[in-house]
C-alpha cells in the first residue's frame, strides 16, 4: 500500500522477483464502479494489486 496523491494507478507484482509495475486501465476502473453499483455501493476508492510471474527475459528469477 502506498499513499499517492498523484493519478490513481494499480499494481502488477511479480511473485518471483518482486518487481512492481504501476498501470492505469480505464476499463478496469469502469468495471469496478459498475460492480460496486450492482451491489448497492458507490465506490469511493480502491487498491488493486495483481500478482503474477514476470515474463521479462531480464528477470533474474525467470525459469527458476
């Protein structure tokens, strides 16, 4: 978690090397608001971290 007062962004986190990539996707943002609304909520804020395995050839832990 981080306190960031700049533009909202989400995170991709590599489970092997720990690299964190920040990203912003308007479709994900819209879908999260729609899900909240469907369940009777008005989204105020959120934090999204996607945990994955790095596919970059330079990853020192790739293939281990």
